C-alpha cells in the first residue's frame, strides 16, 4: 500500500480516502453540500456571497466518476446552504437568506418552491436543510433565526411545525441538518446543543444522541444507520437504536455535507479547503 493511502474504518467497514473527487470549471463559490441521485450522478452545491461574488452556477452535476456534466442555479439561488434529491430525481435546494426551498429538475428548471421568496417567517426564517421522506412528506429544518422543524405534504401543503429555542427535549439551539428514515424516524442535527435529536414522523421526541461536538451534517443508509459529521472533526455511524457503531476522521477541517452513493461509497462536502472527498468502500 502506498504511504499516502489513507484508510479509515466505521465499525467493520473500511474505506479508502480519495480527495479531491471530481472537477468542474473555475467557480467563485465554495463547496457547501453534496447529494447523489439513483443513477449515481453527484450534485455539488456551491455557496457564494451574492452581493460581492461572480454570479456563477450554484449547483454542479458530475457523472458517477466525477466528470463535469453541467452547472446551473445562478439565476435561481442566492444563498446556497444545503440540498437533497428525492425519489423522483428532483433537487430541493435551501436558499437560506431568501427564506425559500426551491424544487428543481436535475437540469436546473424551477418546478416549484416552499416558503415565500424574500419573506421571513412565511414560514421560514433562514432555513438550513430539507429532506423528502419515504412516505412523501417534506421536512425542513429552520435553524439560523428560528428553532423549528416544518413538515409539508408531498404537494407542498404545510402540515405542522414544532420546536422552540432551548435545551430541552424537542427544543433546539440551532437545527442545522435533517434526515428521515423509512421506519418513520426524523433525525435532526441540533448543532448549538452538541446533539442529534430523534423524532417520529409527527414530531414526538424519541431520543437524543449527545456524543458530538458541534455536529454539522447528516445522512442515513438503507439499513437505518445514521452518519453524522462534527467539528472534532469526526464522522460517526449510529445504529437505528442509537448504538455507536463507528467513528473516524476522514476530513481535514470538517464536512458541511454528506451523502452515500449507490455503490456504498460516501461523499463528504468539505468547505475548507473547498472540495469533495470520496470514501471508497473496501469491505
């Protein structure tokens, strides 16, 4: 094995750290999130200051091998934060400071939106992340000027909101990222409180996981395991019942986004330095 090969382990699974993964034309933004569709196509979200930086694409699409396909979003997204892909291949993008979640085609066509663009508290107040559940509902973490989780139907109808500022069960300091599991769990990164909270699909608190320092991003696999990055920096793997299954340090300064590929690899969105890191599964 070459001296430069980096191998990390999450429980019994080992990965080779490969970085940077993929390439795209020069862009004034920096990597803030990553998501992967059913084809294995990789979508990279890039963050810009819309008042001072070039109006470059906010989303870059790569092939499964990391080859550049297209970029889009410069005329749609002002303040990129996090995003996700749903089962139909739609890309849902959190435009944080515009208080909106945009729903786009893989080619960047605007299909719809949640919230009112440029209007705080309708209902978002600088939202952070979004995920589409296996049962069709859409969950949004509203974390920079609110401490709320919002639930919408598959048709964009607001169903409920829960949470308030605080440290108790169901309260949040800073809900920064969100994931839903097929078994009905809604898992929320409560960043300022150094924990991850678990709810049922209706917002009832089930558990809190507290073994993190400044957790940031979240992703879940088909087996119900949850992967969380924090600013130690660590990547931790947590089982469906909250059991600690593994921990490693595959990034330099932390990862603001995480997502798995159909082949069992894991992609990390690193902002400093700006790049993608691929954890290629070996076992």
